[in-house]
């Protein structure tokens, strides 16, 4: 009787492991197929996207080293021809505690479509009901795409094959907080 239970247990364990591996493998493929299906049903297809990512530092330190707690740094890409687009509709990437970021369109870190972009960066708190809000931890110095269009370091001509090693060192030390301009990102609603 004990042998049968051990045998049954082993059989069940092998079956469960195989099912888990199959589900995990199919999950990625299934997600890709789901995205493709939704696009197809809406009369669209996947656009070509190329990696776009890099690192944000603040006064030459990672956000973690700078002591930036609960807030998140959000990197946004505004089309140079549509700088007045709402922040909720533009591609966004979130910096991790080391300042690394990568844009995603269909799959994690796959990038964005080619184009000429202006970066806007903001550091805001997050709340499930409110979205991203609060005083900008970057002193309103980098959150206005119209103003940033005049700063060559914050404009990107994104082309194939893409680029994953952009480096942006934001200068805050000794600078007064700015007043948000009319197109500045001061909150992002979900």
C-alpha cells in the first residue's frame, strides 16, 4: 500500500511538473498570440519596435543612493510633432532603484517604434486610486516636453537597431525648483 501511494505520488508529481512547464511555456506564447489576436481583430498588426533603454542618475548618483524613497521616476517619450499629447497616452518606462529603464510595447523591454522623441522625466508618488501624483521630486526641471525639446540631450532620434545604453544625469543639487509650464507633467491618471 505504501509503495502504491509513493508510486501514485511520483506519477502525480511528474504530471504536475510537466503541466507547469507546459503552462509556463505556453503562457508566453499564449500572451503573444493574445496580443496578435486583439491587434488583428482591430484591423492592426504589430509595428516594428526597437529597444530603447538606459540609466538615469541624479547628480551622478543612482536614485537609490540619492535616498529617493516611495516615489518613482517615470521616463516618458513625446513625439516631437505632438508635444501637447496627454501624458497618459505616451510611452512610459519606470526606473528601478538603480535608475535603469527600458521601454516596452508588446513584450518586456522590446522597445518602441522608430521616431523623433523628446523625453520628459518626473518623480511622483503612486496611489491605486489617484495614479501618479504629488510634488515632482525632480523639482519640475525635466517634466515639460516643450521646454525639453530645446535641450539636445533630451531629444532622441530613435532608429533601428535601437539603443539600450542611454545615460541621463539629471542635475538637481543647488538648483531652485522650477514652476511647471503649461505642458509639464505633474500627474498621470490611470
